[in-house]
C-alpha cells in the first residue's frame, strides 16, 4: 500500500519522498474515433476544479485543488490530472481519485486540457503479470507481487496520479513508486493515511510472483526504473483477476 502522506514509513522505509519528473502527452486533436489503445487525460487549467455529479447539477459535489500537495507539503506540488471517461458538449466525465473506486464526475471543458495518451498498463492478478503498452506494442512486461489474501489488490480501472522517487532505494518501495487513483477495499487507512494503491519496486526480489503486499503491486527495480519518467500522469491502469 502506498501511504502517500507517509511514503517511506508505510512499508518500513525512512526519510522523505521527492517528486520525479513525469512524461507529457502530446496535445489531443480528438478525432471522432480514436484507436482502441488511445485514452484521454484531463489536466487541470485552474487552481480549483469543481466536479459535478451530472452536467445538470446546480452545485459541485467535489472540489479538487490544483496542484494538490504530496504529504500536504507545499514544497511537493503535484499537477492535477484525471482519466477521461467521455466528453459531452462543454462537459468532460472523469474518473475521480476518491472512494469508492470507480467514482466518476463531470468537469467543465474550460477547466481542463484534454490530451491523448498512448500508454496503458494491464495487470493480471492470478498470472502475477504486469504489461505496459505503447500504442498497440508491448513496451515492457514483468512478474509482480500482489496483495495478500487479507489485503487483496482491488480490481478495476485506475490511473497514475504521481511518480515518487524513494529517498532510500533499498526499502520495500525500491527506487520509485507510482501512486494510483485507486484505494484498498480491505483497509480504510494505512500507517495513518488513506490506504491508496500504488505500483512500486521492492527490496526482496524473491517475493515477485507471490501474494504478499497490503494491496500494492511490487515489480522489479530495474523495470520500474525504466518506466520512471516515461508514463504520463493520467495513464490508465487496468487490474483484472
């Protein structure tokens, strides 16, 4: 589990996290029909994004700060990005990084910049397999550790919110951690923070291919290092059984 408000402590590490550079996606021309491997991400253009339950709602149900602060630390601002579900006139339906998993809302088109993303991640839990795609080609695959029976990795569609460089690459997080929009469905909190799901490295390669974590996906350190800075925020992550 990636406790974003206590990254290093969440799995036994030490020291404070730092943000790493993210990749950027090309501006979207948004053709009528996109290839199946292309998703859309919405990057906030305003300091506060109001989210509505529907395009006809009079008042917003949620407000998201842009940037949001990792660890509530003003020195660690993170650009606010959503995964787009659909567009409807002046509105954009987006996946929200809140509980319950799968919650969506509507934002005004003028408040975000919509771009295409050709990257995506699929994770098959029973096979312990993670695959990263660039368009319709496999960029990278890996054998991963997943949640233990008592704290299973939740299935569903999520997206990358943040890339964190661990202060100590020898901890359970390895050198990098991607924080996702999803949350544990077995734990409400973890180490004093919301129990958010992530993809990160490891400090024991022997656990790869097993069910051992609090819900996070653990992958090999060399491969997550290869990914660092490649995948844009908003990249979809599909987790299946």
